[in-house]
């Protein structure tokens, strides 16, 4: 997985350097896809499928495939933070997760611009390069910074999102919208952010990051009641101190 992420990142880095020459097409409101994105997914797919041909596939840019072994599946976002990438903002990542029988067991989120390789294996902890990760130990919400994904264009989630901001902002040290959900979760795992939430998100955006958070001692859940945080498209992640409180405030919205 690390090899695949590094190989894809080489091409993405090159393309990032000449971002203005990329051919860009619209894939839906506010959601751009570039040639770089598609190329990167192909590179990752080649590396992973060569190593494990019987595993299934769910990626943002190419056709899904059922697992021939009936058990394993890759969940891949070759370029998370596409809008940042296209604007020359140096905050985007390659995200790769491995699922076994519906459970994420291994994760890689790679930020090539900052050379930060976030990795986790179930039961083995979470790491950034060679440093072990731990979620933040902050207890007072007023000192906390949260990450989120704000809906763009005509998203039906916009009004709720604005209500969430008005409830949360007076109670914390700030909310960031950095534009790459996989890195938001990696930052929760690293204790840089104290929590994160988003609605309308895809499994490949959050599969790897969710394991990073868990393995760093954080909590992951579905927003707005019970559910599957990776597959239901509504995720909340935080350190154990604030997880419940954050959920309550967001529920008020
Ligand atoms: C997006 C980013 C963004 C999040 C969106 C995702 P993309 O992924 O992770 O932070 O708010 O929900 O779709 O389109 O850049 O791969
Ligand atoms: Ca994404």
C-alpha cells in the first residue's frame, strides 16, 4: 500500500507542479476530476492488484470490482483534495484502505507535499512516518479546533452546516475546512485537530482515516444516530473527551 501511494504521488507531484496545464473537466457540482486523478488511480490499481489479484476494488475514479476471495477489498481515493490540487493549494493526499469482511484493517494516507506518510494496522497503532500517533488530550472544548467539510454548490446539507457553525463556533477555538477529508482524519489521529465531522462523504474519503483515528485512541461514529461511519456518508471523529459533546451540539443543529 505504501509502495502504491508513493508511486502515485510521484506522478501527482509532477502534475501539481504544472497544475495550470492539466486538463480539467466537471464531474458534478463543485467536484472536479483531473487527468492526474485518473492516472493516479490506475497506478495504484496496477500495484495493488498485481500484489493481491483476488481482492475487490472500490475507487473514486474507476469501476468497482467484487472480491474474488469474497473477503478483501481496497478502498482508494487517488487524489483526495482535488479542488485544493487544482487551485495549487498544497494540501491533498493519496488515501488507501484495506477492508476484510467489511472491516478496515489497514490504512495509508500520504501527503506528498509535506512528506507525511500516515499508516495504521488494526491492533498495531497509527503512525506518521516513524512517529507513533495519539489523539489530542485536550479536555476543554473552548481550546479545541475541529475540522469539517463544508458542503459546496447546491448541496442539500448547506443549511444544516451553517446551523452547526453557529452552535459550535462560540464554544471552541476554531473550525477548519481544509478540503481533504482523509487528512482531516489523519490530523485527528495526530492530535492536530480535536475532532472532525462531515455529511455527504464517500467511503473512499474516510475509510483509511477512520482506522488512523481508531488506532490513535480516538472514537469514530455515524452522525445523527446509529449507522456505519464509513459507508453511510455521515461521520464524526474525535478524542474520547469530546466525542459525545460534539455529537450533541451537532445534533442540536
Ligand atoms: C473531497 C474532500 C473534501 C470533502 C469532500 C470530498 P475529493 O474529496 O475530501 O474535503 O469535504 O466531501 O468529496 O473530491 O477532493 O476527492
Ligand atoms: Ca476524496
